C-alpha cells in the first residue's frame, strides 16, 4: 500500500489519526445528503458514521493491506465499508429493544437525536451501503476478489458472526451461569468476527497465500478477545469519560462477562496472554507488521 498515508509509521497514535482522517473523508464523500424527504435518513447515517472514534477496524484493514502492497484506494474502500458495518451495529445495539443506551462515542445515541425508526433505517442504510462500496470497481480490479470480500463480510456480520453473537449476548443478560467457553464463543462472534474480517481483508486484496491469511486470522482472534476483555474491564473499572458510553451496566444487569467469571486480576492476566499470542503470529511478517504489533500493545494498555 502507498506508504504516504503514514507520516510516521512507528508512532501508533499518529498513524491511527491519519487513517481515521482518510476513512472519514471517504465516508463523507460516500454519504452525500440528497434533496427530498429521504434526506433525514442520510443525515442520521452521517451523524453516527462521523461520530468521533478510533476507527480501529478500518485501521486494521489499512495496516494488513500494507503488508501486501495493496493500493491505498482499494484499502480505503474496504476500510470505509467495515466502519459502516460497525457503525450500523452500534446504532442498533443502542436501541431501546437492545441495550437502551443514551450515549455513544461521547455523544447522544442516534435514536436519541432522531427517533427509533429513523435510527433503525440509518443502520440499515449503512449496512447495505457497505456492500455497495465493496462491489464497486474501485475496491479491486478483479471481480473475484470483490466477491470474496462481500461473501466474507456477509458471513462475519451476519447470523454466523456478529448478529449471532449479539443474540447470545442478549441471552447472557439473563444467564449469569455461562462458563468461560460460552463467553469466549459469544465474543468471538459478536466482536471478533468483524476484527477477523478487518485483519484478513488486506490478505484478500493482496491475494496472499492461505498460510499468511491464517496467521492474520489467528492474530485477529487473539486481539479480538483481548479487546473484549479490556472492554469488560473498562465497564467494571472505567468512567463514561474514558469510554464515551455508560459504564457499570454489566454488573448492574448481572451479566456473565470475562470479568465476572475470571475476576479483575484474572481477566487482566488473560488479556496479556492473548496479546503475547497475537504477537507471535506476526513474526513471519517481520518489520512490515510493526503497526499491527503496536495495535496489540494498544489493546492491552486500555486496561491492564
């Protein structure tokens, strides 16, 4: 990938900021508000998609694409697509029928600013636009690559991935007896599936070998779980100012989480072990994977 995106590839905060800016600029162009009564749903889509955030999943797409010399145009198309899918999931997750949250990314949630029905449609609009972007010729010149991206994202975002994980998560709210295996599977689907797509997308774009793709999948599995453990720790120990959303909700609901099962110290130990495993998977990539290594360290630094 054109390295000009990273003015300082050895400094993760700068690289994250530059990647987020590039992705936000593309989303801004893709979400032009039309004339007519349908403009309201576009405005709601933009409100949520342009909310402040780290853009970690798009960053993983760009960092993985850089391993295989993928063009910046192609990588940004996929990065914008995954951010749209992630944002759709947040909009729907915040609805009264789901988590009933008032705050997301430090701002009122979409349904609080607009209304429940508009928020549902905004999420639907972002999800479908993501696949439209992947299908565009700018994403890759080879239609087979575009089809593979579409197929894999559909699997990761759907009932065999994020949606299925969300269903299990809703059930977990009423079942504090789930064991560590069940919680791990829940999070592998709900959080880990989109992270897996983000890490493997660069390999798909670059037509990498199955062996290298498996390494990125294993890396994604480990940092995905570590990321969720860090989230559980933030919910238990953090503040709304740190997280940009309400905290303490898991314990209040009696929900089974990594923290409730492992305890605070056990969860922190498990997160550190997962990060070490993730780093081992990157060894064959050498210095080219430095940003992905820093992401792993960043995940553990959020709460360790």
